[in-house]
C-alpha cells in the first residue's frame, strides 16, 4: 500500500526537525574553533599505543608502509 505524500506544512515541520540539530551542532563546533581557538580534530595516520583500534587514513604510499 502506497503512502500518501505529506502536505506542505508537514514537510516543513519534518525539515525543521531534521535540519535544526545539524545546524546547532555545526554552529557550536565552528564557534569553538573561531572564538576559543580549538583546533580541528585530526584522524591518526599511524598506529601507536593510544589508538590501536582506530582505522587509519590512507596518506601513506604502499612503499612507505613496508
């Protein structure tokens, strides 16, 4: 059974419910970076004792891995 499409008001409410948390979270992160001087988080490129279970970025060439 096909669902009936939402009316315009319901689509707007759904858009606000989805978009508002994303807007608040991204604004908070940007505020901390700009005004508090917090650095952007970086993914590790090499494994060490502190990040054994983390997936690494592929910045190394295959020759560097050996």
